[in-house]
């Protein structure tokens, strides 16, 4: 797992990243977000990440499941993170 050293800006999560994440958060919170990696629905109650392009980290692809939650394997950077247990929703 990567160490978190330095400020959010120093790690590449400055104002631009925070603006993009805020836009994506509105969609996730409304229950309308789908993971750009697997296409699956993102549960608003679960942790998620704003995904970068795998080949160009300056490009954002959209919300994605965090780590091992993603059937497509998730992001390499977050694959070792622990996540809470998925809940089943009766709709």
C-alpha cells in the first residue's frame, strides 16, 4: 500500500481534483453513478474513488468502486484498501 506523504495537493489531489470529485459526488449521492471500470452501480453508502485513466493520470474517467469491490479488479492504487462489507438492498 502507498504511503500518504505530503499534502493532498503534493500527492496530486489539489483544487482541480477536488472540483471533479465534488461533481461526481453529486451523481453518486443521487444514486445515479456507475463505475467507469465495470459499469456496475455505485452504492452511495459505500466508499468510492474518482478514477484516473490508467495510462494518463492527468485524465479523470469518473467514479469507480474502491479497490476489491470492483468486479473489474479496481484501481491498482486502491486495491489493497480495506472496505466495509457490502450490504444487500431490497428494492
